[in-house]
C-alpha cells in the first residue's frame, strides 16, 4: 500500500468519529475538507492566504468547548476574509460537530498523519483518493458526483487536450475531468516549462472552466483543483439556465452530466435550445455540441435511454449527427457508476467546420465493452486495464480519424453508416454480440447495485410524471388565459 492509500484509509477511519457525532455519509468529506484545508495550508506554506489568528495552529492549540466555539466562529470568518479562493471554499461553511472531544480527536489524528510523504506523493492524489473512497460507499450517495478515475483518464487520453485550448466541464462534480486534462497537458509540456510565460498564465488561469450546481460539491472541486495548483473559474449555478448560454465556446468539453430529469421537474430555463426537454442528459447534450467551437471535440458520459428515446430524443440525436461528426460510441460495462446502477456510454464527437451544419456524421464506430464483461463493483474493481482494448481500437487521432478495423459480428468494434442508423430511427442503441452470461447467477450484480438501479428507475419515473403534470398544468393555464382574453 502506498503512503497515499494509507493516508486515505486513515482519513476515512476518522469518519467513524463523525458518524458518532450524528454526521451523515454525504457530509463526511465536506466536514473533513475544512480541517484538511487548514492543515494543508500550513504544510504547503500558503497560510498567508488565511487571515492571522484563523489558522491551523490557532485551532489546534485550543481544547474543549473553547476549541469547538472557536472553530464555528472560524468557519464563518474565513467565508468573508482571506484570499478569494479561501472565501470561496468557506462560503456558508458550518460544522455539524457537537461534541468537543470529537473535534479534538480529529485535529490530533490529522496532525499525526505522514505529511512529509503526503507532500512527496502529491496532496491532490490524497484528497482525490478520499473523494473516491466516499463515492464508492453506496450509503453516501456521492457516486453521482464522482466519475471513476480510470474512465476519466481514458476519455482524456482519447481527446488529447492541448496547450492553448479552452476546456470545459458543464457538470463539474468534484473536478476530476479538469484535473485530468490539466495533468495531461502538464505531462506533455514538462509541467508547462516548455511554454512561454503568457502561455503558462493562460493554462493556469483561463484554460479550464467548470460549472457546478451544488454548493458543497463545488467546494470539494475547488479544494481538489487548488491542491493541483489550478486557479480556474468554477462557477456556481445551473448550466441549463441562462448562465450556461453565456459560457464561451470551448475547444474541448469533457463531462458526465447528472442523471434524471431537471431538479424539481419542469424544463430548462434556457431559450437558446432548439429542442425543449425535461430530460437532463438530452438538454446537456444540446449544450455540449452547441457549445463547441468549429472543429472542437467532446466526450460525454450518457445513460442508455439517451441512445434510443423517441420523439425529442430522436430529433436531438439527428441534430447532433448533423452538426457534429459522432465518430465513436463506447458501451460501458455495468457497475461503473455503482451508486446509480445504470447502464452508461461515452459519446465522442467533433463539431463540424464553420458553416457546415448538416451531414457531418458519415458513420459511427461502436465498441461494446459491456456484453460478456464482469459486473464491476466492490467485488470486481474497474481499472484502466479494462479500457486498454478500447484505447487501442480508438487510435491516436483525437477525432476518430485513425485507421480502424471492423471486427465483425463476433468482435467488439464495429462500424455502422449514418444511413443504417437513420433506418433505426436514429437509435444509437446498437447491439450485435450474443450475451453468454444470461442466466448465470455468478454474474449477477451486487444486491446493493440491483437495489440502487430499482430506486433510480422509480425516481426517474416519478420525476418524469411530475414534469409532465407541470407541463400539462402550464398548458391548461395558457389555454384558460387565451379563453378569458
């Protein structure tokens, strides 16, 4: 076990203290984030960003009720004082700790960690390991904000972001995609030293942009990116609102939009979408391909229903294939997003050149990484090695232009023309391999995974019904107003 893994395990063990204080799973990492930030600021010698008198040593030196009262005051003070990044992280911060002895135990145990080795291996890796640990706990529900690192790395490897490009994640979560894109660029530019000063400043401050709807999750993203030396714009708000329409066009978009319908039912409040829908994934998909510069490229995680949904879904897929070259679809195995228990895919596409709004997709390559694959989860972890056959088949061209071979009906990689897809009512739910695992009980997913999938389907059905009722109610009101007038 590496030092990073060891520290992550020790940090996670502190959650038992939080649980004893009545703190819920979803709050664990947020609660630890405040304390870790203060300690890391000291270890990385950036405490000047914090106001004097409100630093780790000031907190650690206290005891009992005096320490807990000071900590509560400290969180409020840091939300309005110090550097802008500090204020962003501590905006509306508060603790759920109630017992002074638990705060003392947390500060003492955090102080005992091997911080010298943690700095050497990378504090960012340590913190992201903690985020991943939380996401893998089905009770926390945090999986909706965390895309598995192997999948992120593979998607970035396919798109190959370059220095000088604007990279966007409109559903930021904890910032994994932007972190990975930044790491890829740094690895290929000698940590940016191959770039001139102006280019370095662009990479550090302007190359990356993300939007996150949930304040506490945005807080985690800010912490995650700050530990990587990334000082980019992280907006708070809804991409499906006018805020999303104001974003500048991007060279690269990497994202995993939230599943389900728009929160609270109803439709996006943007007025620039051609096709109005309450399905969040379809709405995000419109944002993504409309938000690319001519020639820009994207990789987006989407559930199966987006591939075959009728009516508006069919129109959006046709619009996507007209405006973009949808060159590759990766069918992911089950269990990748353990908390959701849904079947997912990655769509890779490139926006057409300026002025070419139709006919950009000539054919789509499908890689089936789901049929006759293990059901991944706690018992069978998903790793980058499982994605290597896809990466080899994808090739070096980020826009799907590498030489490829159709493996036929018995292979995992096949090509289908736009005409063949059009004959299927634009459905991208293409299957050809025989599933040899049907009926084999050893291949059934974990019971928690089955339960999660059932709950998600019930939630989605409820939200769709709510959105429909609201839509019908709105239509009735409009009709009543027309009659009365």
